[in-house]
């Protein structure tokens, strides 16, 4: 079932951001929203006793200025962390989609979305990070769409276009834009660049329908990937998280067969595989979710993370990895187990 989100009836704007040109431009795209000025975004976004899932059905947008922490280092649960120059930023907090396995449900007090409008400060911080990267022989590997799906918001925010324009003529950065979106037209209209790689997350259609509420289905994502490939964009694929469910072995078998036929393999430079995993603190909060069976599995709680047992993790990954080797070489497949 696809979630119908009635989004952004209200837009909260931090006083410090009210004259910012990007805030003014975004407000113009929401002529019917009620605008409310606030002192500090945390007074709305971070306040106590919010109902995450109730808000998810009708989230509000908050426009704010990010004051510090423009870049974060990777952690052991993130895939891109395998690159020595990896870092990520948080341009938007929370996501318009509602994947039942998503750690964001346990990360924030509510489901309203914050968009930081001072991208110029992020660009400056990124310039500094490029200069001090640990492996200067390789570009900075910056993920710009981690705690959200920026492409799903592109029509309203335009942040992906802005970052691509900023990075287009550089040779010292590779931006990764992780997405489940299906904006095929974007790739036809914008000139491709080597400094950006789009990383599509794909799941079997039945899993997408049941557990990725609001996100485009598999066939729509495959169409967008093919449009991007045809236009010459850099592409990677993430089958992450792989889930253990009744009948999932058969589902993933059919899914990989479909990917073998439908993906433009000659254009795919990297595949990432990983099983469901989430930090223990976030998981405890996610368990309050009432409308899913996904979180009720007898997961293993190990150190600070919740996932399947090691043998299950390896079996699930192997079930996808082995048949994929018909399409792409092993050196291009990166696995989190
Ligand atoms: S698309 Fe990604 S960030 Fe958005 S809800 Fe799903 S898993 Fe979370």
C-alpha cells in the first residue's frame, strides 16, 4: 500500500533564516502553506512527546540555518565508510518516504522535516574537508542524501541540482546521491557529470509495496535508472537492507533474475549489499511502531547493533551476491555483513 502523505500544510521558518534567499525561494513553491516564524528549529523539531507516526501522515517543513557540524565521518553501519575519504552531511532531516526498516524512526523525536537553507556554509566546510582529506590521491567521497531522500524533494528544494552545479568542474570530490526516487526526467534535462554518482536502493516489488511506504515501486526505479544510464550518469545499486521474511529466498531469487534482465549493467560501476541492521538505541524506539511485522523478528542484539545472526547474514547476502556475479565482477560488489 502506498502512503498518501499530506505534506507541508505549515512551514516553520527560523527567524535567522527568514531573509535567506534560499528560504524565500522555497516558500514561493508552497503558496498554500501557512508560514509560522520561530526562534529556533529545535523548539518545533526536537520538542518532547511527539507522535512520530501521526506526524508522518502530515509532516510539516521547517526551514533553518545549520550552525555547526556540516560534515560527519562514517560509522561501522554505513556502506560508504569503506572509502578512506568518506564523509556525509545532513542537508535535510527526515524523509518523505516511510520505510518500515528505516533508522530515522528511532533517530528523531518527530517526523517533521528540517531543510537547512545555508548551503554556502556546507560548501565552505566541504572545501576544507577536501583540502584535509586523508587520501589526497583520491577525491573526497561525500554522501549528500543519507538522513533523507533528497531526490524525492528535488522539485521543492532543488538541492541536488545546486550541489551538482557546485561540484561539476572539480576533480577532487565524488558525491553520492542515494535514492529510491523515480525522477527519470531529471537525468534527461541535466547534463551528466563525473563528480556525482546516483545510488539507487532496490528491493523486490513485494517488499517495496509492503515495507517502503510512499516510495516509487521497483519498476519505476528501474525506469529511472535506465534513463540515467542512457543520459550518461554514473550509477550504483544498493540491495540494502536484504530482509529475512517468510518466502524471501524465492522473492530475492526472482528479484535478481529481474535485475539481470532490466538493469543497464555496462553502466553500473558498483553494487552494495547489506542486511537489515540498526543501532540498538534507535531500534528500541522503532519497536513502538504498530503497523509492521518487520521489527518483530528475533534479531540478534550484539554490541550496539541489532541484526540477524552471523550465519543468517552470510546466507542472505550470498543468495543475492552469487547470481549477481553473472552481471558484474566481484571487485565491484561491496558487502556489509
Ligand atoms: S528512503 Fe531511505 S531515508 Fe527515506 S525512509 Fe526509506 S530508508 Fe529511510
